[in-house]
C-alpha cells in the first residue's frame, strides 16, 4: 500500500480518525496526507484540513509529471492570438497546450478507474478520453467546418486502433518478453463487430453519392446518415447495458472467490473518487477554452506550415486528443492488464464510431449543420482496412511485441497516405465556386 507510515498505523486515535473518513476516499489518500493540528477548535481544523487536501490534490495533479511543463503553452496561445495574427504559432501553442490537459484528463479518469471493475474502468477511460475529440468536433461544427469534424473523428478511430493499440501491445510485449499476454476475446469480438457496423454505416452513404443513385439528389445521403446515426446510438446504448450487466455478474463471482480482490485497485489510487470527478470537470472546461483557439487557427496554420488540412485533421489533431488513451493504454499493458488496455484503445474507437460520430450528426441536425456520414471513398477504404487488420491481429486472444509493431507500421502507411492525399471535397468546393470545365477558368458571378 502506498505511503503508509508504520508509526501512524500503531496509533489507535489516528486509525479511528481515518476510519471515520468518507467511504468514497481511497485508503492511500487518507493515510498519505498529514493531519492538521487540532489547535484552534473544530472550525479551524476543518478549514485547515480542506486547505491541505486541496493543496495536496493540486500538487498531485500538476506537479507530478514532467509533461505539465507544457501547460504555459495554452495561455501563450491566447496571448499570441490577441497580439498577433500568426495562426501557425497559435495552432502549435494550442496543440502543445492541449497535450498536458488531455493527459491529465486521462490521469483523473485513471484515478476513477481504481474504484471500478476492469470493463467499467476501460469504458470510463474511453469516455473521458474522448472528451477532447468531442469538444473539438463541436467547436468545428459550430464554425461550419464539417469536413474537419469528419476527418478528425476518422483520425481518432485510426489513431486509437493503430497507434495507441500498437504502442500498448509493443510496450507490453517488450516488458513481458518471457510470456505471452492474454486477453478476453469475447469483449474484443463485440467491439470489432460494432466497428464493422460503423463502417457499414459509412459505406452506404458514400456509395450512394459516388454511384449517383440517390432517390432525391442532395437530400437522400443526409437523410440516410441521420437514420444510421440514430440506429448506431441505440445499438451502442444496448451494448453498454449488456456490458455492464455481464460485468456485474462476473464481478460478483470474483468477489466470492477472492474477498480481497475488490480492495486491490484502491491501494494504487493517488486521489479520492470525488477529487477525480472534480478534476474531470475542471480539465474538460480548460480543454474547451483552448479548443476554440485551436479550431480557429487550423486553416491559417495549414497555409503557414504548407501542410494539407487533411493531414492536420486526420493525423495531428487525433494524436493530441488521444494523449490520455495513449498513456493509459501503455501503462496498463506494461502492468500486464491487457484487458483494460484493449478496453481503452478498442473501446475508444468503438465509442467514437458508435457514439461520438452519430451524436455529432444528430447535434448538427439540431443546429442546422448538414453533417453526414458521407466520407470520401479513400477515407472509408482506409477505415475498413484498419478494422480488418486489427480484427485479424486480435482474433487469437494473445499478444506480443511484433503484433504491436505491425500496427505501428500500418499507422505510418496511413499517415504517409494522408500527407500526399488531396481532399476531393475541397476540389468539389473549388469547382462549385469557380465553375471550371475542361480546364477553362470561368469566374462565378
């Protein structure tokens, strides 16, 4: 158990005081924080106790990791945006500023995971880890940047399935070279099935437009996308209910077999459950503020850095948004908790494709933003091949470092492909604006 002081444990008075703490507090947090002096009456004791807990929580959250040195980049991005018009600098500083916030969001979720069972913990980690992508997508949709929303969500799925999962399998395999890591194939199989369902929902609107077989030109694709989004949301809710019901039964049997199993996770928590929830809210607010600056600077940064917007949307943005999942998945894989790692990586991809993407379509419907599931053929084919590769690699229920390395190589191929890829939607927009026929330039009046 972390931070236990033997002399304090021998004191019955201190021990009784610890036992009177709220049940939601983790044992290590209650025992590693110094108790304030009782001088000055109960009011002073309560004030000092709350202040000491808050200081300890802030110290743990922001001064325990070297990546927090990037936190000043966020305020610098706001300052540069106000004083200059250098969108490239605003974009890079915002990008760097979001990285530690996303990582700390994952850390707070990870602390909350210690109070749950593995499957629920992976679900919570994926949910709050995807908060960054959802926030960025909503801000981009508000600005009318619908292609940015589509590409950033696609990039998040690809990044989780190839980069995050690849690093987790590689790190776990290198750490445990002498044994083969195992995981639950049934949970992974259901997640892969949901991913294939999401691919189906993306393929049909795209094929409908490409083949010019719409019943009503310009509206059928959007109507089909909205219908598919509603079906995907219902399917995901049923999946979560099924997952939680089965996990509750498995956890009940686990507690009967091992009475100490429920207390193993609490011994590693750094902060309490309620502190984790508070930090989740605070960090989400900070990410929301910084995401607004990031989205507004993307197009200017693309011109300044001479990098395609598609590459920024599919590769750069998801790497930042997946910082939380990246760190958590690797950490759990190194600790030989591969089920949680897969719950974070694959579960995050499943949640983006079955929840975040459809909810963005529904929200766009509500605010009159015609966001659809008509992804371009190149992007849909990339997602389909990625799901197939991951499904074949995970079908045996075992893992090693070479499987992780293969996923990383696949991600390099995807990144290089999007760097040389020209977005067809931007070409169509250009043609609509200037009406270019047979390579003759005719301005549109």
